[in-house]
């Protein structure tokens, strides 16, 4: 079952969908810092490196579904919250444009929980209306990755739609009662991480495990305003796209409270505090160790990992989509996907 991937990033969504039995035949990613990582991990997928704005729908192959996570910085609670007023927020409509023209059987779009902020209500309802006007039965829900065997508290919004003529609506799978914690995924590599070189250039040649290196440098007052340590028997804090804001390794005790918005490292144990490595973050994002990230500066590595959809979470959603389509007797796209119309130049 062929799919196309938009705003593909390092391929977390793609990895989960392929594990569920889908085949990514075409992908799009505009960030040049990600190209090598995607192409080497998905050698059989055609990667289009152009801005999605410049791509006509007729240039994209027909496929069973479209998946992707339009850039989220403009909606992020940690960002400007400008939402649809930011050009990055408007890229959501590029996803909708291609969906309308290609008319696949299903789509999945992921974004940050910040888009649920009250200031974005009108924009969010507008996006939902566009999905429905494209001819899809829309399902919409805020999910936490920790409920889907991802050892991390990570809340994200998912839009999933089935084409109306299929006569079905996506029902989100139930969460798993059993959670996974930091000890389940990074305990075995706790002693082999290496520090990045000066100015955070990669030290990959010293890594026994690929990408098992961590960012160095001081911690901002904002970072020190909150506890950044989760214990071995807890899920991680959200893995963010910024390396300097990566959670601290659970080998250290939780940060000591001084006063409101101020914490310190426990005296005499400061040597235990370090950021999680890129590989540790990748494991928490449920990337396998065989999925290697390519970069010159470790900050770019953290960005790729932090912006990804956890592959386990993608897998359980994709698995449900696969089950639904198979229940309808659908094996491939030949008779179900309409011929796309060319977009005017």
C-alpha cells in the first residue's frame, strides 16, 4: 500500500507507517540539513527537496494516503504562538491543497498541542472545515505519546481522515495501560556517551554507538528555572528540537529548588548532570539504533530528532488505518484514487 510523505523530516512517521505495512514511494523535505539523514535511511524512497509551495500536485505520484507534520514552530507553546499568521503556519494549507488535488483514501496530519490555544480557535476550526470540504470524514484528537509505548510525555494533535466514499470514520486506538520508562530504553547505554567537541561539533568518531554524543555548554536561567531531570522509573520530558534544552540524564538527582523559577544542581553532584545524548533522545523517540542521523553540529542532530513523530506512536495509528482499509478489501490504489487535476502555474 503506497503512501506519500510531506514535511518528512528525519522520517519518524514514515518509519511507523512502513512497520505497519505501508510503502513510502515519494517524500518531500525542504530542510537541507535533513536530506542526507532521510535519503540514507530510506534509500528506496524518492525525496523531493523543493519547497512544497513550488510542487504541482501532478508531479506527485498517486498513492493510497498522504501523511505529514507541517512545521509547528508558529503554533508551539514554546514559540511565538503566531499560528496561521506565520508563513510556517500557512504551510498547513499546502498540505490541504495537495490533499484536495490528489484525493487519496486517507490522510494523517500531526501538529503541536499549542495549536489548541484559545487564540488559535478560529484558525483551527478553519483547518477542520477545509479537511471536511476536501471530502473527508475527519477525526481529531490530542494524544500523549506515553500512552502508545513511547517513554516520553509528548502531547500532539492528530488529524486523520478517510475519504467520504469509503463510508467509514477513523476511531483512535485505545491507549496502553503499561507504560515504558527511561530505564526500559537507555539503561544499557548509560555509560558510553561522549561529549561533543568544542562549539558542539560532532564527536562521532569517538562514539561506540552512532549519535551517542551530547551537547556541551552552559545552561540558561530559563532552563534552570525548572527541574529538568526525570528518574529512571519515569517517562522522559518532551524531547524538544533544541539541543540546549534537552532533558538531563536520569543518572543525576532531581534539581534542587531554591525559590520560584530558580533551581540548582545538587551540590557536590554537579558532575552527574549532563544532557541526554542524541541517541538517547532518538531511543526515547523510539527510533531504532539502525536509524542514523547525519550532521556536522550536534545541535542539528537534536533538531532532527526532536521534530520527529515517535515511530511507535506512528505505528499504532498506521496499524489501525491498515486494519480499516483491509476490512474494506482494499489492497492498492488502482480503482480507488481519482485522477488528480493539474494546478495552474
